[in-house]
């Protein structure tokens, strides 16, 4: 999706057709990616028609598009929003993916497999080189947030479900809680984080907040828990 959306953006946010040389080239590149087993790579796998179709799904999700949108996935919308709000970063990500495929850096990654559940096994434990972009985070902010809560005479309890690690695990859990950015960094971009921008969250609630977009705020998750 990132590679197709990058192509759509460079085409002026317009769809591309299967016979377009850029689509054909991208189709060939996608077919080289070693993340799908050979058994599923049929004649139509990632073919130019499929790439062209995905370009329509993405182009029609652009903010302000006044035509008829296709029945794409929710992830289509997330990718489009990312390219709209962080164009340079996403263009760089697309470049790294293309470079990785073309150079063979992704070769050797385990492919998917279809086996009976009781017979399934998978190789794990190898050291892999991963290339990605990540938002810079300042670890001192987390420590200061926790120190601030304790300094105010409070306890380190989850702001969504009230779970207290020390109360549950004793000395092993003392001083521990996860810290969550209420407004995600991928939305704010480069910014200066204040303690008020952070929330104390337990691991389970943190997972639930990030499980799917749009992400809930701690207050919204707390309200959801209470409704249950």
C-alpha cells in the first residue's frame, strides 16, 4: 500500500492504469518481495491490474475527493492520511522499501506457510536486520511523568482501568507503569512533549488503545470499560 500510494502521490493524487509503465515496474517489484510463499504467487499475484485497482482505492480516499470512493479497506484510509500529513516521511519510507527489495535485503525472511495447526512450527530466534523509520522519544519524559505522579502523593495507577502494578505484584511492581502519548506522535510530528501530554497506562489498556485506528484516548477507553 505504501509503494502504490507513493506512486499515486507522484502522479498528482490520480489513479494509474495497468498499462502504465510505472505500474508494470511496481508490479514486478512487488512480485519480488519474499513475504509470501511461492504457492500463492499465481499468475495474477500483484499483477498490474491489481496495482492499478489499488491505486484507485487510495486515490479516492484523499481528503476532499468529491467523486465516488471504492470499497477499500480501513488501512487504505490510514495510509492516505499518513501521506497527506507526513509526505516527506512516507516518501522516504517508500524509498527504503524499494531499496530493500531491489538490493535483496529482505531475502531470507521466513515465508508464510499453510499447515495443520497441530503440525505447525516456525523458525524463530534468528537475528534480523530491520530498516525502518521511528519517532524519536525522550526516555527522561517517562521518568519525569512517573516522578511527578509520585511527587503529588499519588499512586501509579492506570488512568483507564485503575490497575496498580505495586498493589498486584508487590515490590516487583513498585514504580512501574507505562506512559502513553495522549495525542500520538505520528499525528503531532516533531514537537515538545509536556507532562500533561502523557497518561499513565497499564500494559493491557495500552494494547487496547493501539489495537486499531482510530486510537482511543485513555478517557474514552475508561468510559468504554465502565459501559461494559
